[in-house]
C-alpha cells in the first residue's frame, strides 16, 4: 500500500488541478448532490487554505448557508484506490446556529454524504474516510468533491460564515507493479 496527500499548497487562480469555491446554498446540504456554480477562489484564498497557520479563507452569506466546495484531482488510477481520507480544519458560525458540516459527494446516488459535523463555535478539524465502493466517490475523470457548509442562517447581525484554515485529501492505494520478479534457478 502507498499513500498520496493533496493540499492547496502551491495552487493559484486559475487552477487546472485542485479547485476551491466559496459560496452559499439554501439547502443543507444541496439536494441531489448538486454542485455549486460559484466562482473559483482567489490566489490569496488558496494560500490561506494551504497550511494550518490560523490564516483562514472565509465564505459568508446573508441569506443562505455559507460553504466551501473543494474539487480534488487525483493522480493515481481510480481502480487502485482503497481508502479516501478527507480532513478539514475550520470554523462555522451564524446568528441562528454555530457549527458546520463536512460532506463528500457520492456521484452514483448522487448525494452529499456526511463525513463529520460540529455544532459549536471555534476552530476544529473534521475528518472522515471512505473505505468501500470507492468508485462512487471518484469520477471517471478522477475528481473527488468535498463540501464544508455552515449550519445556521443570519437573523440579526452575524452572517452565515465558514472559515477554512486548511484542508487535505489523502488516498491509500495499491501501486501498480513496476517490475516482474526474475525467477532465479527456477
Ligand atoms: Ca491556513
């Protein structure tokens, strides 16, 4: 087994590999696994997302649930992947309710499936793993979709806000054979 971990380190706008999009949706999570049509993160936002350093990329909205949508482009054969680990360090708050939820998209259903949730204010790391039916979560084009969505709404002063300090996607996979053992004295 081998692992490979993807982050937003070194990514800038426009990105041809991993994508991040700040936005908002009325549904928690978006129905039928819908993807957002929001614009891509800026280069400073990518830099904020790259490492755990208390520098956060913020999404906020007055009327809907603020969210970050992440697209991870994998670099190994989908058929060799045995486990997907998603981690996201962030903070979510709003007038009506604090907290946020981490989802991964099942492209077959299709639906956003819950990986983790927190109902409190304050920065936490939410994480979750997929260990079965891996091909449901990686498109034929090699994309994994992740969503971090705030649970509350604005009522008075505080907009729905979700701030992400760092997020990553780790794959566990079986490396393809690169050589054939020679049979000596066979
Ligand atoms: Ca950061």
